[in-house]
C-alpha cells in the first residue's frame, strides 16, 4: 500500500507544480509541462509561446522559478528547459487560455467559440472540439459545444493524436470552464488506408515480393552393399 501512496503523492505534486507554473507564466503563454526524472536530478520541460518572458533579464526569472520548484515542491536539483511552441494555434492549452481571456474581456461565448474554431482549423488541424460550460447568459448553468473536422473521444487514437487543454474564465456571474481538444494535422485515423501499386508496395515491403529461392536438388544416397 505504501507504493500506491507514493505514486499518488508524486502525481499530486506534479499537478500542483503545473497549476503554479500556469499562473506564473500566464503572460508568456503556458503551453504544457513535462517532468522527467534523471540521474542528475529532475528535468522540467516548460513549453511556452514566448520563452523570453520565462527566462527573464539575465536569466533571473528562471532562477527564481528553479528555487521555488526545489524549495516549495521538493523536486531534487531541478533543471528547467524552456521550449517555444512551433504553432500556438495548434496547442490546446494556449488556445484554451486565449478563449478564456476573450470571455473575460466581454466577448460573447458564441463569437469567441466560433472564432477559436476557425483559427485552429485555419492553422491546419484535422479537427477540434471546444466545450464552454458555466453561467453563460444567466443564473442557470449551460454547456455549449463547438466542433469541426474529425475528433475522437476514446481509444488509442485519442491518446496519440488529441491534444487537451483546460482553462477557467472568471466573470462576475461566476467561473466558466473552457475545454479545448485539437486533433493533430498529421493524425492517421484507423479508417485511413492507402492502395499502392506493385512497384510502390515492393519498395515498402521488399521481402513480401521477393522471388522464392530455388530449392537445392536432393542428393540420393547410394544403396548399401550386401553383406555390410
């Protein structure tokens, strides 16, 4: 039972670290977090839209984050690596934060939702799914969904190709949860098949189209002489 509690405590610590970094680097555009254990300590990979704001002048900001991660969260010898997002419009966490910020600025949820969907699809995504839930127009809780393209909700395809992001918009009437799911543009669906001609197939699977090897001729044994 001690091992189970150890795994639970480790995951809780990582979630708390993620929430802390989401708040601290919100201006830089938080895009994701990956914590890896190494023989030299703990490697923290932080993905942001603007890495310069995380590093700070002469690296002072990242030094402060490193000391906080080590002292408050108890990670041994943390090494922060800041990576820049290749395309912010295809990062679900960044788009969720932008949509939540638009709602806080007073945008109507339908306008903000459709605008976010259009931006994601124009960036080349294969599909996207946005859920906005909360007190959208009155005192009663509502849930609105915006979907375009292909999206998967379960299975291995979701685990491999769906990027998930979540953010919260704080309004006067209450909080609104924003969930964004984006399917990568290079995602391969189970139903996607390609028919190749014989030349292309032989280049991909040469062993399948190789000529069968000729069988060696059988060697007949000489009959044994009588009396032996």
